[in-house]
């Protein structure tokens, strides 16, 4: 049941942007990924929890998916491939002549074998397909199509240093001829040096609608959240409402932000004089954030646990994603959070009404407490597993035969029924015994 108060607040925050969705992503020769692996957000034929999906033509699209797998099996590498594509689209325009594209191929393949990345997504009910391949740290091929009225239409195709525009776009990319380089994506160049609507839509999707979260970004998210709460009373009330629904007992959030320059004694003495001078003249935000409970308040940064701080840092961007229908890619969602809070966040994400928007959440986790068919459909549960050549395989629970709808998925996963877990068949007693024997011989 959707909380009425929450739904009203979300409606106040709603900004009226078009519906956008991720449909599929595939890649090959990227870190531990050797052969092509495919992740699909298209729902299968199972009608379970069909109300949690969004209809798109004759298909239904999943709102969320979770990836399980042993440590080192490639979960993070797959999400890293999505992040790599996003960053290359946004930043390759800045690559200088002679600079190679920094990408890590599979060990035995190397840069001689093409690394291929393909993504399908929806903007305002129109499907887009974008693909490129890299070889020897340079762009080998690239193409961009979209499907108005369900029919394929070419925007551009690129082979090496040359490109061809679709029939409707002839002459539209002439300004890109001088800026297109072997180490730059055509989509990146066209977004900066042309005014083609479809290119702008795709570029904005990568820039604004694919959101990557990891521990290295937590400080940035905290800074964003505290500023957002301080400047937007409606958002602040929304955060408090969500925290109360998560059982946090928060009554208020008091934030005071002052901008000032640091004192000379605050600057480390070992810094170069010119750098010290620069810091002394740069305004800095001094943020005092207090969490107010029934009988006391706490300093958010100095007194609260890492879990509470992560929750504060996570909530504002998550609300923005829910309100504006963005795609959140999150590695190890449960890191630093109690499993009950993770469950609550997922429930909040799945049950909050976003109007015409369709936010999506794709994440990795080791928390097997989430692994049940009351939370997810079978096609929402994915696994990574290392093959014999130490490369990553990616597959969904829906691809495994004879999985009953009432099956204990958590128990089956732990027992190795679906693969994707470490091999725990070592005889540790014999190993310890052999070590003791070897030590005795040495003595």
C-alpha cells in the first residue's frame, strides 16, 4: 500500500520530465568479461508481480534487478562496464591527439581483440540503440539508431575515422568532421558540435539519467544531500518522512551552512606557498548538521554511525531518482547498512508512486536475506559465475530450469543449486595436517 503522505510529497517534487528506461546492456572483453554477456530489463512471460513492471509496446520492463555472485566473479566489473560507457560518452570529446582510451581488456584477449559495448534504452516511448567497439585503445566501429513508430532509423554509422549520417541527417554532422578523432566517440562529438535532437536526447540520458553510486562517491552524495535539504523544505520533509517509515525515529534535521575562508592555522604547513595562498583565498562551506530525535539531538558527521551517514547521503539522490525516473546503478547496496534498512529502502523504491516516471534500480549485493520471490520476480535475480577460463558469465534465475514459484531461493543459492558461489569443498583438516607435517620435517 502506497503511503498517501509520501505520494503527495512526491507529486510536489515532480518535475515533468519524459519517461526514460534502460532496456538492455551487453559487453565483451572488459576486465573479467571475455565473451559477450547480456543483461536485460525486459520481463519474461511470467505474470508474477506484473504490476511492478512498465508496459512498453508488447513488452514489460523491470523496475529493478539484483546481481549475486562469489567475490571476484565479476559483479562489480559488469557494473563498471556501464560506468565506463557513460564516462566515455561524456568525456571522450576532451581526449587529446595520441591519447589512447583507458580500458582494461580480458587478460588473454588484450587490445588486439575488439571490446564491444551495446546499450538499448527508451526516451519518451521511443527505443534507442547505441553500440561501439574499441581495438588497440581506439574506436573501431560505432553506430546509433532509434525506432520511431517501431521502425529502425539510422542516425549515424562510424567505421574508423569516417562516418555516414542517416538519410534524414545528411549535412547535420558536417561540423563534426574536424573534431572526430580515433580516440573520441562520434556521439560525444555530435552532442557538442551539432544540434540533432536524437543525439541530444541520448547524451542527456547518459549524463543525467544513468546514475552511478559507489563508496568513493559517498562524500559527494552527502554534500549534495545536506545542501539539498537546507535549500528545499519539501525535500527535507520527504527525507524525514522516509526515515520515519524506515523506523529511524528522526523528528527533524537542522542544517546550518556558512561560507568562509579557512584560517592560516587550518592549512597544513607542508603545502607549497602558492597552494596555501590559493586555499586561503578560496571560500569553503562549513556545514553543521544535527539529527533531532525525541529527547536529544546528534551531530550527523561526528556522532552518528557510518550506516546512518550513508543513509543520509543516499536518500536525497534516491528521492531525485524516484521523482525524475532515473536509472540507479549501485555496487554493493548493503555496504554499511543494516539488512533491515536495505530491505526498507528497496520496498520504498518499489512502492513509491512516481506518476508517469519509471525509476530503475540495478545493484549487486551479498545480502542473501533479500533473495526471495516475495521481493523479486525470477527474471529480476541475476548471477555472475567464473567459467573455466576465469571469465565472467552472467545469467538470470529465469534461465535456470525447474525453479518452482514457491521455491526457497536463498537456500537453493547457498547450497549451490544455481551456481555463482565459491567452491567450498576443500578439506581444511587435511590442509592443516599437511602443513603441520611439513613444519615437523623442517624442524
